[in-house]
């Protein structure tokens, strides 16, 4: 953070004393390569002085007033995901070890009086060469291990697969979904509840989707579209009288609607009837319902239907002539 009384730079974002973003400081190297002073910094003004057009589109979802840098979407659960990966790997390793079956052969040597005798000193057995330790045992599937005299093997049962593994992963996944505002069924794409519960999860999830989609369209898609349109008008590719003279006219020319992928239907018959009722009661339009239902364009659908009906009439006419 750099503050000289007039300008404040926080995280590479420069603001004036009123808190307005005026410039961005961009480094030509990675932040972790060589430290803060390594590489060159370039100051890029947020808006051009002559044109007033954007030089930088800073896409971020602000969570509080005065925030200068965005927070990654996975930041709340990134540490938990790391721990989950370690837990999964540990369970896999334990299951693999438990799947191995080895036979240990224990030998005892007796003296003439029936007492056990034998040296407990380490010695190199046959097959052990080089730097191998005499007591090193490598267990593989189907291994038969010849133990030293006086040694005893005990069976260790690790209890794998872990019977609580699935319940733990399920609870952990629900925790991750809650942090990301994604229902559990949507997160794992596995619907095992009732129709009402599955539909409720989809509707709740799409509340967040619409919010993020609206934010992304207004802060990124619309901003790029306006810059592209202004450049096309300046180069004479698009005729837009009054575009640079009146900001209201410019806004009207740059107006656009952004539609992403459709939500999808769990029960198409009921949802199509609901859409029909919304249109009949003027709660919605045919164009809006077409876009939200399957992402299609109503006007293109109508034109395509006209062509299809014309072709079907021609086919029927050919059939009548053949009869």
C-alpha cells in the first residue's frame, strides 16, 4: 500500500482522494518470481484522457465498500479441498496396503534340552545385496517372508475400506456446496431425492446463477460490446448518427440483452404449461420464455416453423398426386 495524501495504491489499483479508481499498475512478471522489485511496472490509466473510453476492464465481484481487488470464487474452501485430497489419498493407500496378502514364516531353533536358542543379531539373508538392511521387509501381493530367529509376526487389520468414508465425504461435500452456494445434488450432479427436492435444489441454484450471470454480463460482456461498437462506429463500419455527440444516443445504440444457457427442465410437460400460462396472463413474453426454456430465439423459431409447414404442405401435395 502506497499513500501520498492525494493518491492511494492498494494491490496495484490506484485511486484518488475521493476513492475513484484512476489507474492500474501492471507488472510484466509473475508476482512470485523475484520479489516485489523484480520486473518492470507499467501504469495504465483506467480511462483514456482524450476519448474517455476504458483502458482496463477489472472484473471482480465486490463484497464490501472500498474493496480494490476481488476474492477468488474458491477462496472460502480452498484449504478444505486440499485436506480432502490428502484424506482421499490416505484412504486409497490404506486400501491398497490392506489388499495385499503376505505369509510370514517364523522359525525357532531348539537345543538338546528343549529350550529355544538363537542369535538376535542382524545378519544378511540370501538375496539381500548391496546397501540393503538385513531386517528390511518388502511386502507385495502374495509375498512369503522368512523372518529371523526369535522374531514373531502379528496380523494387523487396518479396517479398510473405511465404513465411514462415504458418510464423511458426503458431509464434507455438503459443507463445500454451502460455502459456494451450490446445492449438494447440483455439485455432484446426482439426483437421488424426490422430484420436489430436486426441483427445489435447481431453482435455488439458479438464483445464484442468474445473479452471477447478470453481474458478469453487465461488467464484462456489455463493457466489451460497447467498446467494440464504438470502435466500429469510429472506423465507419457501422453507421450510427449522433453516437459520439450524445451519451443518451450512444446508450441506445449500445443496448443489448445477454442470455446464457437455459436452466433445463425436470418435468417438461408441467413447465411448458406454466410458461404458456405466464404468456397468456402477460407475466412473460414468448421470446423470453423461449430463451429461458431452451436458449432459442422466438423469431427464428417462428420463421423456421413457417418453412417447415411449407415443406410439409408440399409433401402432402405430392402424396395426393401419387394417389
